């Protein structure tokens, strides 16, 4: 994604995908392998057809080598996303989604779309969900006070997208608060 220079002080979407690659997913191996030891943990043994939990990066690597099928997370289904889209369009607050849903869904659709049911419908629902959530962000989020903001249920990609605007806006609010005269102290004698 090409961003203006003023917005490049934040993490890129590719970097967020890299961070999300540590999320644990389930795979169904198509080959037999012993346990594999990494600094982050021990994964396996891999037995054909038996579900194994591994980090997303490992699942992608094995999928690209045709050594497994990736099992879609329960939230990456047409029914679940349709329900969340309905919530987004009918309620003022953000619906609850996994914190890294956008990054994981993108990787799953790019690498393992053949393991997903109705991948094109999923892409469409994710796009609609993203647009509905972006519209809510643009319409405004409530300020709790001069220096606090409430952002319940925003996901990592969404926080990353709006961070530069809110950092700049909070800077302006701080300047305005510093410029206003102090009210007289009522309790001085």
C-alpha cells in the first residue's frame, strides 16, 4: 500500500502480517513427520489427517510445500462474517472480532483459499466489513476527556490505520488545553 509521507511513521500492513504470523492455527498434515523443535516451541508430531496446532508462518510454509491443509479458524466462515457485518451496520459500536482478523484472513485467502469454503464470498464479506468499520471510524469516536479516547473492539490493522490521525489530533488538543487560561482557584484565601 502506498502511503503519503506524513503517514509513513506507522507500521506497514506487511509488517502487521509478519507479526500476525505468530498466531496459532490448526493444520491437517498430508505427510508424516516427527516433532519439530523451534525456539518458540515444539510442534508435531505430524500424522496425516490428525489436526496439529502450529504458528501461521509454519502453516503457510507447509501449505506452499503441499504438506498440509490449513483449517480455517471458526470466525473465517460466511455465517460468522455475515452476522458481524449485520452487527456493524445496525449498531453504533464496533462488533467484537479477533484482534488480528484482517491479517490472518488475508494470508489465509492468499495462500490457502482452496482450503476455505466459498473464498470469493469471504473476500466480499471481509471487504464489506472493513468498509463498514472504516465508515464508523471516519464518523468519529467519542473522546472520553481531553487526553483519552475509547476504541473498544478495534483490530490491529484498524488501530494502525487511524493512529497517525489521532496522534496529530491529540497533539492539537494538548496545545489547545495548554493555551487556555487557568480558571481562578476557588479555595484560595
